[in-house]
C-alpha cells in the first residue's frame, strides 16, 4: 500500500510539473489517503503483534 501511495505522489509531481493541476490535486489526495491507511494498518499490526507476544 505504501508503494501505491508513492506511485500516486510521483504521478502528482509529474502532473504538476507539466501543468495539469486537476490531475495533480487528485493524485495527491489519493496518495494522502493511501498513506494514512498504511499508517493505521501498520500501527494496528504492531499492536496486535505486541498483544500476541504478551499472551505467550
């Protein structure tokens, strides 16, 4: 998921470089959403792994 966030960020940068503001804004928003979803899932996975280690 982090890979796709970076891909959309690069697409946004290239689109902004060539003057496509609407496409760039859309790609940035998608990149932000994917990045925050990645962070939430990473933190949730970390917490679950800590809880499972604590039960052993």
